[in-house]
């Protein structure tokens, strides 16, 4: 296919150049009706293509023209049979995957460290999650992915599962052997869904991990905006229908149900043009990002008190491969937390990192980086080391992640059940009716339907007390929590 072409973006420009008299939404009408400071900042070119699904521009909900053409080009670029554009972010694409496969009461095998969008989809679908514990890294204090052995145990115990969901790569860039997991699941006649939110570049360079489509997975939700150059909230859903587990018409129906009817053509155009850039230049831009990331990694490992994993992390079942553009900096030996490091970098160098946890910060090196931006990061980390190394006592690494709680109710039944609000510190033994998670990365600690343990309470309050971003409950202070009302026994 001719990847020089951008059918949607070209149609948008042509339409704007014709300067039509608009009697349709959006009401700003090419920016004339918007706030003038905002108009001046954004620019009339952008506002001129902030349009809706009028006939010349096709309709994302039932594409037959330039959007359909753009999606076919994207499918070719990403090695998929079908590709659907999402203006609801990768969360919308992930929800579509789960809800296209699962019906009420169906089991789905998922890692415990899934993104909250997956649990939201499980609630919407009324599905029952079968959790697999991810492999834990005792050196870094983080979770990796799930292993083939753990998937096999889950499938053997739950052969009636409707799907297996895999994170590939994880937020920190770690991959298990995805092809092996796919082949195993298919031997049980179970489809594989992949959260590929952090893997758009892996489609375009052989030094990066294997993509979901290449591994033979059935569906994959991929964030083009995270690393591939499109605008925030724009993502794609790739389908492989050759194995017969996925119905593309059903997927179109579900994604349409979850998508606004006022779809953003600016976001759609950014997907169209990013696909062109990746298809034509993806190998080159990925190679430069890899070079810069490895340069940063080598330099960080020369800084006293800091450590950045690379090839040395590989070798077991959970760490089959990794994405080197994810630069994880372990700061424990400086005697400070990752959260404190994030704040220090912001305050002293105006640097914003992707996330922080108790012991690490994560920096993404993308096609948007240059030698200068990486050198600024390195200068800041050297100064950080000078300030803290051999000054503070190194923190003891304690991986306190509690065991997966008992799931007593299907999450949807708990979420919509009869509830009451009680003090969180007094909630041990009760069934929670809302989420508690740390964002980023959005991994749940407690889910609706699970029994709260004292260990859960202590773990969450420790995160709150050190300032980590614990979110989810309606009470943002985490002082009170919604639990299922318990019916008193009759004597």
C-alpha cells in the first residue's frame, strides 16, 4: 500500500481550504466563536479542521470513505487484518477488546497488575476475573509480566475461560515470551488479548520486543499517542482474525457503543499522519530513540548511587525481552524515594518524568527526544547523586505487595450493590465496592468484590503517607471507603 498517502488528513485540509459556510457544530465555526486568546494560541489551522462527521469526511462509527481508507493503511502498517481508530484513548480500545469477547458471567484470565481500564471493562461486561500474580522483581521493587507457566496453570484450572489478557510490554518495558503464551492459549482454544499501550514502536524495529500481531495474538490495543507521535487520547485497536476468535463486525459495534458521536477529527488526523511517519520512517526514528536510551542507560550506570537495568535483567521466564527506550532509574541507594526524586527533578531542573514509585523513576525516550534533552536529564541525575549519595542512608528494599485478596463477588455485582461508607482503617474483613489504585501506572490494589485485609490497609496507608498518588475511592483522602452492606444474622 502507498503509505505516503494520508486520506483523512488530506480530505480535512481540502475541506478547510474550500472555506465552507458552516451551519453545524462545533459552534466556534473555525475559531471565530471561541475565546480569542485560545484561538491565537491554538491557531486557525487547527481550528479549521476541528470538524464533525459530515458527508465528505466519513464517519468513525460506520466508515465507508476516507476513515475506512486510513484504517486500512494503519492495518497494513501494523501487520493487522483490521485496525480501528480510537479517540477514547487506549482505555477505550482495551474496553472494546474485553467487551467484544466476554459476556456476563464469563471468566477472563488477567494479570493482577492490569490497568484500571481492564477492570472497568470487566465490570461493564459482568465478567469474572481469574487473576495471575505477576512476577515480582526483588531487586527493583516492581512487578513484571505473567509467565507461560502461570498461564498454563490458570488455563488448566479454568479451561472455560473466554480469553487471556497479557500486558506486553509492561509499563517498565519488560516482556514475557508472548508468542509462547499465544500458542499455549490457542491450544486451549482461548483467544489472547494484549494491552500493548506502551508498544507502538515495537512494530517497527527488530531490536525491540515482538509485537502482538507478530506473535499471533487476536487483539491488541496500542497507544500511538504515547510513543508514536499522535495526539493525546488517540490510539488504535489491531485485530488478527485468521484464528477465528474475533468478529470484526462485533468489535465495530462495541467500539461504537463506547465512542462519542462527536469524534475529534484533529485526533483522527494525527493517527493518519503518525501512521504515515511510522510506516515510512519508523525503523529510523526507533533506532535513534534506542541509541539515545542506551546512551542514557550507560551514563546513568556510571553515576554513584543510581542503577538502570538493561540486558542484565533478561534470563528468566518473566523477563524474556525488554524495550530499551524505557529508562528505569533505581534511586534507592540515594536514600530517597522515587516520588521524592520526581519532585526534586521538577523543582530543580523543570524535568517531568513518566512515573515514580517507592524506589524508581521511569523516563521515556521517544522519537521526540534529542541529544540535548537526554543530556539535560543526565546533568540533573549527576547533581541529584552529588546531593544525596553517601549523605542519606540507603533505603532497605522491601517488596510489601500484599497477596491477591479473595474475590467474594463478581466486580459488577459489588460495584452496583448495596453499600455503606465506613472508616478505611476499620474496614478489614469487609467487601470493597470501589477501586483503590496507584496512578500512574493505574494498577489496582483493591477491586470491587474483594475482601479487604489488614495487610491491604497497611500497604495503602503507607503509600498515602509517603505521598504516592493513591486514587480511586470517592473519598479522595482515603479516610473512608464504600463497602457492601452486610445483612445481620437472624437468631
